[in-house]
C-alpha cells in the first residue's frame, strides 16, 4: 500500500559467538556499510535510520540508538528504535518500509543487531522478576512442551526435527556469514548430540550470536539509480496476540495464521506454496519448521512435517525453506528477523550466492517472537507489482 | 608498547522495588494460606490462575475470585536435561503445563517424585506444598507436583489446552 | 500527506509511587478511556503501538505483559518502540500515512519509582567511554545548566521562574504531581541539589500511563467534533558525543520544528517536554516561540515526569485543549536522551 518501496542494499556481519574485534558501534557499522556499498549510496544520502533490537539487557545499554546515532550517520536525521521481542528484526524492516510507503522519506537505512556476548542473554531471558513465577527451564523449556503437543497432534515421526537441522546446517555451509559451520554434519551427529529439553537436541537448537543486518530501502525513483537489481516490497503484515489466555493455541497460533492471511491477500497470493519460490522463516528450534509450514498455509494442519520428510523444504525442493541456514545457524536475536527479511530480498535479487534458489522471483521473510505471539512478515519480489 | 585494549568489564548494579499489583497480591496472600486463588473473567467466564487482574483475551478487569484445587492434569511437558542456575533439582526432570481442576489456563511447574520417563500427557498430578511453617506469600510454597493415583484424563478433556 | 488527527486522550494520575497497582492495572483503565472517548470501537482500531523501556520496568519484554491491558484478541496489528510514547505516536502516524489503516491506539507507561531513574539513564551513555564514569542524568543536566548560565543568556532566576510558573499551572491539572504557588525568590533560597540545579529544577519521579487515539480524515471528522489535526510532525537526533554539541542550544529541536511547519503561524500554547527547568529555556529559544504563547499549561514535566510517558503526555495535553475547544493551534514537543539529544516536534490544529 502507498508508494512502492524497494530494497536496494543488503548487508550483514559475519555472525559469531563473540565479535571481540568490534565494539557495538563497529558491529552495526559493518552491516550498514555493506548495505550502503551494495546500494551505491553514501551515508549522507540516507534520510532516516530505523534501528531494531531485542531487550537492552542483552548488552546492558539502555536505548542504544542514542549511543549509535553517530556510528549510523543519523546525526541531524530522524531515528527510531523498534523492540517487538524476537520478531523485532522483521518489524523494524516493516517500520522502515512504511516510511517510504508513506512518502515521508526517499532513502531509509534500517539496521538490526545483537551483541549479546557483551551481557548475558541467558540471564536476561530468565531473570526472575519478583512476584512472578520463576522461569525454570529456559527458552527451550518453554517451547519443548509445545513441540511435544505438535508431535502428538500431528503424529509426526520423532526424527523430523533432526532432518530440519540437517538441512539447515548443510545450507549454512553455503553462507559465508554463518556463525555455526559444521563441514561434516550428518544425521547421526545430530541424533547423537546431547538432548537438552526432550525432544530438542543440542544440534537442533539455535546458537547465541553477535551479529547485525542492514538494508537500504528506497522509493521507486531512488531505486532506478541502484547499481544492482532491487527487491520490491510487495506486502507487509504484523500481528500480535496475548501470551496466555484460555484456549490459546500456541502450536498453531492464530496471530501467525492471520498475519500470513493478510500478507497473502495484500500480495494477491492465493496458493502460497505454489506461488512463492522460497521462504526464510524464523526457526530457532528444528521442529518449528513443520509447525510454521502449517501456520503459513504451505501444508494442511498436521502435515507440515511431510514437507520436511519429502525434501520439499530443501534447496532443491519445491518450497526451499531457510537456504541461508536460518536461525539455527546464526542467531543474533535482535537481527535474526531482519536476516530472514534480508535473505528473502537477496533471493529475488539473484544475489544469494551459493545458496541462491534458481529463478526465485517471489520470496517470504518471516519472524516471530515472545511466546509465539508476535509475527512480522513480508513478501518481496523481483517485480514491482 | 602494551597491547591495545579490546574490551572492558563494567559491572552494573541497579536496585528495583517491584509491586505485585492487586491481583497478584490476592494470589500470593492466598499462597501464604495454602490456597490457590484464580480469577474469573466477567465476559468469557474463563478462570485464570495465577490471576492478573485482567482477562488478556477480553481486555477487561477481572475481580471474581475462584478457589482452585491443587489437583490437575498434565497437558504437555518436556524433559529438561541441562542444569539450570536457578534450580537445585538435578536434571533430567520433567517440566510440565498443568491444567488445575477448575482453571482454564495451564500452570507451569516441575513434576518430581516420579521417574521422569513416566510423565505423560493426561497424567493426573497434585501440588506438593512446602511445610506449613515455611509458607510465605510466594509461588515457592508449591514446591512441585507429583503423580496422583488416578486414571489418566482422556485426551479430549484437555486437548483444547494444547 | 493524509489528514490525521488526535481524537481522544486519557492519562493516569501521576504519582510519586504507585504501591497498589502494577503496570497493567495502571494502564488498562487509561487505554479503555482513550478508546471509549475516541468513538471508534476497539476492534475497528487498525493499529496499536506502545512506548516503554525495559530498564525502567526492571524486566525484559516489559511491553509484552502490558498487552494484557489491551485485550489483543482476535489478534491485532501491533508494534512497540523502546522509546517515549511520542515516538510510538510517530510510528502510528506514519502507518496512517501509508493508507493501510485509518486509526491507531498509542499508549505508553512507566513506573519510574521502581528504580533510580538517574542511575538507569546513566546506561543510555556510550558503554565503553561514558557510562563507566558513573555520570547520572541529573549531573549531566547540571553540566548543561552550568554551560547555559555561563553563556550569559539566562540566569538562575529565569530557571526559578520556569519552576514557579509550572507549579502554578499544574494547580488546574488534576493529573499533575507537583502543584502549588511558589515564589521564585523562595525557590532561589533553596540549597543546590547538583549545582547549579536545585531539587525543584529537576522533574519529579513519577509513575504513570497515557493513551490516545489518532484517526484519518473522514473518520476523525465523524468521531470528534473538533479533531486535533496533526499538521506536521518530525524528529531529529544529535550527536551522542556531548563534547561535539553546543549543549546550550537545541538544533535538533529547531530542525524538527522547521520540518514540522512550526516556524510559521501563531500558537496558542506549547507543551514542551523539559525534564529540567533550564532545558525549557533552551527549547523555547530553539523553537522561536513568540511572547504570549502559553508554555506548559499542564505544568509540564516539572509537574509530573513518568519516564517514557511524559513526551506522549505533552502531545495529549496539547491535543486535549484543541479537542475541548480551548485552543486553536498548539505545539507539542518530546525529548529523549541525555541533555536533549533527540527531539520531536508536533504541530496540532483545530478545524
């Protein structure tokens, strides 16, 4: 809706457990500079900056947009900082896109990051707030019971998760920015890795990464001068639901289904699995792939696991999912959502290198956060409409 | 010439005073009396425990207090195999969603006094309280849940809470 | 640009310390009132955005539990900025400009009393070179005040007069925290708190919440007799490096004002988010406000300053006076960061 919006630059950092070679400012600048270079633009040509990241406790810096104003060339410009939990990388891109779609700005730089090695993410995620129930099992402990519920509801084979992890870890070998790189990864290696929260094993889990992702979004007019093919934002959607309420379906959340439905409607898509060429979706624990296949309407309820089993979601399949290696391979929490959106853009620009899906023209970027309650999604295409 | 500085450690210490809020206060006082108190939404009539003073679904204040049984059904669970800083319990142990009888949302708690591989969906469990003299206004009064000698609840009876 | 107006506004009474209610309990009636007053059924509101800060709340993901106050079911289109609610309003305004939606609910909440605001705000500073020095927000503001006084453009008496006027105006604001008649001379006799700031030159610590609803064009006209049209809204940020800035001036406010169209035309009133008295002087100068413009009829941040809320409250207070027919054209301002690093300016006008 509104003015057309193009992605003309994408940049990301090498994601790693600890980027001790850069400060927080250095980390975001690495991604931002790459996005600007890709876009053929200088810092001065950017009209506004939209920053996104997860809780400030991950670095111990309150409202880091203030500290980062200089590093991101935002002095004298509008600057916003979005925080929508895990979906933040996606929401940030959507806020940035809306600035262009609203006709408020011509060229917007959007950056999402996390340098969680600087604080203690585990502590931040489970800090015990008085009068509230203590979170005793960590993020994995929160999601594992839901996965068990999915397995019960769908009758999915127990090794479905291992297959997802194998696929994503193999894809990561084709992504030079990946944090986790296992050159000899195998089914057995994953199956034999320690069980953390049954049924999730160590190698079926996302890492904790330092990393940043950036994009340059512009109007159609500014996109004509871009050195490389742009990706066009065809639709965006965001939906939220409460964390907990009676009868809530956390396995196939309504907010996710509604978000996808609105997204497809806006993009004029009626058969998503057929019409989309590739999907970069937020899978922090292997089993989320089959669950999201259903939530996104790619497979009927209870059959998402079949797509994994049949190889449909592999790089050569009919619906490649996470050719970048996904969140399982790199997880700077605040950036992970934007990485999905950015990788989707790279695909339709034909710039995904070794993990390029041949002939990709229409791609989905997806992010979620909180207790599977915040969803942000976009569809980008090689054509403007 | 010394090595360049690449990082610094800056310990941060902040003190906060938290307010339980009205609903939590009622619940925690109930805890100190060995009671589990929930609240019912005036619109959808669902019972929330622990109560939050509002129905997250309807967006209205909840006031009607409902006393909830300490018995319930495991709706889903996971087996935790990695140690946690906060806990003295040694893994592996079962962490479960428990639908207490009379409540409409599951309560998250550990299942102990039971081999972890026997924990299953539909299992009937009951709250294990700390000794009465140790009760305070806190969740911690309920140490964990243990199996009840009752037949499993049928899947249909709790499947909508999955 | 599409015509967008504030059509309703509600706030919680600011309190030094709310011991009874938690954030959700404070926020819920405020949100309900704003929605009810808007005349737009809750389920028809197209977008919801909030502003809050985890470090103020002493827990990560503070905004998530706040969602309970809204009743996000069926699922809603919703977003959040970790900033003052004024910036959430900006995000909502932009969304309406895309044409995707016609109305939005904006809210913010903060219980500054939970922690030590000055210490929390220290963490806004560069974590490698500034924060470890332990400078708290009050000391930084004092540094700025010292520079301002040394510039010769203003005196301590000017600062005292800002405080006296704010407290006096707050008498007619039932939601303000500090109100009353004080004589500047008496204020000047008080000891310094962080020289040259006296305690009263600093905003109080407050717990509060604010909500408002904006709507586009015909919808705004339908539901409000006198919509408070947002004729312009813009925000700009300055360098984080305090040494690079002239702390006695606010170029970002001036630039935002220019872009928001606040340079021309008369204002009946201006609600300025100045957490320290000397900052109001800096802002007025940057805005070039004519004599006769009523500054902070609500009492401003010196009368009540719930972190993350005070900026949105300035916009709400300005809008309310237009909605009530008391004023025709108002300016509202919000700030973020140390020593007025980032500033938002909004021009509101009645029919």
